C-alpha cells in the first residue's frame, strides 16, 4: 500500500515538475521553485529507500515467524506425545504387582 501511495506521489511530483517548467510561478523565483522541487525529490527518494528497507525487514520477520510457528507446532505435538506416554507408564493402584508392571512394559514396547 505504501509503495502504491509513493508511486502516486511520484507521479504528482513529476506533474508538478512539468507544470513548473512550463508555467512558472509569480510568487517564487524559478531558482526557489527548483530548490524546493529538489528538496521534495530528495525526501521522496529517502522515503522510497526507507519503505524498501522496511519491506525487506518485514519479509525477514515474517519468515522468522513462520519458522517459529512450524517449530512450535512440532514441539507441541511432541509434548502431547510425551504426556500421553507418561500417562500410560503410570501404574494404576490396583496394578502395582510385578506381573502387571511386566505386562504394561510389554504393551508399551
């Protein structure tokens, strides 16, 4: 969106350059107009560079968030598996006998 706005403003600035070149202005000298126009062009170029840097930075951040989401999902799945295994490994109170524990180990294997 910023890039689109900058493109529109660049066109407006170009139109202003052409208008000043052909018509001039009685309020300001041509030198003052040229100086002001040059300042506006520098400001526009600076903003274009800042937007480009911001876009690159945002792309990098977006990639890092995607990697984080993937890793988080994997860790969450592993945690769920481990909790399930831990729950399955807990002997119930009525199965505290050695034979019941051996059976449970065999089942888990």
